[in-house]
């Protein structure tokens, strides 16, 4: 029996994005003839002696420093780089995330909250943060705003997070200096969590005083706090599938030089940016309830009663603030989660319908087709590896 393809994977897998990428890479790799065997290595461990641990059929590497670059250049097997700087080993295949699109999406989302004061917290000298920052600032300046800015050092070898403890006082002072109300975009979810943890002890209300938006949609960081954190969803699973396809081609035909870009499509809105334009507290409270319980049997009359309004009044105020009715917003939330489950999991249609609050699989399929002009099964087949959501 032929051996499975041995693939070295050196990317940061202690975050959701890395785990999603590796999971999709493994899923696609299992369909190869003889399958695959992934050997995981964190970039923080370094690559010294890695080629002697082989032989490897191929490698996926996230380059973090010059020493790592030189080791990769000497690779005895096909290599696909994950999200490198443009000037780094341009002759090698690469799959890159569109960080400029992430920054632009963040600006669009925070402008929609109705805020007029903005800020950015990022890492100093980190490529991802730099690109997200530049696009975010450009979009805000085009809209007539000048965001405040703080960059802190990145600690790649920190045991718990890439934010050094010595940087937290700077983050605290930055939060204290912001005019209220403000909206802040952070270069990733670790930074967003740091902002939140510094803001709450200062008596700053999130999102009323400070709307906070992260990036990468790491559930471990975004969902383990109150309020929960909004984040730009970056489709790492799509990057994983694209890497798998490049690897397969390169193991058959040793060629180089392909570059594939993967762009984010949307912001996952949670409590930290749930601010209705115009500051309508009833709309904000209703939105929070829907986002928390969209999978439940949530009736619009109940929603209206909880905020002390008639259904017609709540519908009118929703239309004024958001341009949609409460029912339309609830349906949007449910279908958004359904699209995510279709592209990122192998769950069946009936299970997805149940998890997203639809009364039956048939009702879910009807609503899904009305929204997307395709069936859930066809949507999964078409979009799973393209990132189109």
C-alpha cells in the first residue's frame, strides 16, 4: 500500500484562522490518492533542521523572519507560502489574504454605526496589521474623518497572546484618550479583546460609549466575553482549500509562481458594535436579543413587548434606523449562519435548519432559495472552496 503524502505545515495554529485553514487543507487532502498526513509546526518553534526530519512531499509555511526565509529558499520539496509579504520569495507559490479588503469592510461597518470619532489599534511592523490599517484609514479619510492611531509591538513568542504585558498600559492610556462615543477597529481579535478588557474597568460602556471591531472572527476570543465581540470574518478555510489544490498540482508537476488572493466578504456583528444609527435604544436592545437567540422560536410580537412597543412601532423604528424590519433582520441572521455552516462544516441540511431556527428543512430550503436563488446543496457545492458568501 502506498504511503500518504507527508506535508509539513508551519503556520500559527493556536488561533481559529490557522485551525480552520489546516482543517480544510486536511479535508481536501484526504481526497487525494493515498490521502495525506499533516505534520504541524508552529512558526514560533523555528524551522532549523526541518528538512532533515523529512522526507517531505510538500510544505506549507508562514514565514516570520529572515532566517526562516533562507531555510525555505533551500527547500527540497514544493512549498506554498501562506500570506507572505509581496517581496518575499516571489518565485514561490503563495496564497494570500486580502487584508486591504478587511480594513475597508471594517470602515464600512463602523461608519454604519453612526459614529463620528474613530480609532485603530494595530501591531507595529506586522504586515497584516499594516495593510488592514492603511485601508481602514484611507476609507475613513475619504469619508472626512481622521482616526486616532496606536501601534504596539508584536510578541510572536509570547506564551499566551501576541500582545506583550508591557504594552497593556499603552492600550489603557489609548482607550482613556478617546473621545466618547467612538468606534475602534483592531488589527485582530486579540487586540479587540485587549481594548475591551481595558475599557470595561474604566467604566466605558461597550458599545454605547465605545464600539469595538476585531478581525479574523476567532470564536475563542469573540464569544468568551460580555459583550461579545464583532469581527471581520476572514475565510481561512478557503485559503486552506486553495493551498491544497496548489500542493496537489505541484507534487505532480514541480512548477512555481502562482499567487491566489482570498478576500473577506462580511462582518460578523455581535454586541460590541450593535449600535443603531441615531442611538435608538429599543432597536439596539431588539437587535441584541435577535443576535443572541436567532436560532430560537423568536416571535416579533414578543420582541416588541420586551422593549415596551407595539409591533408596528418597532417595525417603523427598525426601518428608520436600519432600513429593514425586525423579521427581515432575523431572517438575515439565520441565513448568514446557514451559509457559514454550509461552507465550513459537513453538517446535513436538516441539522443546519434546526441550528439556525427554521421550523423545518423544507422551510429552510425555501427561504434559502429566495435569498440566494440556489438550493443549500448547490450553494455548498459551488461556494465551499471559493470564499463567496
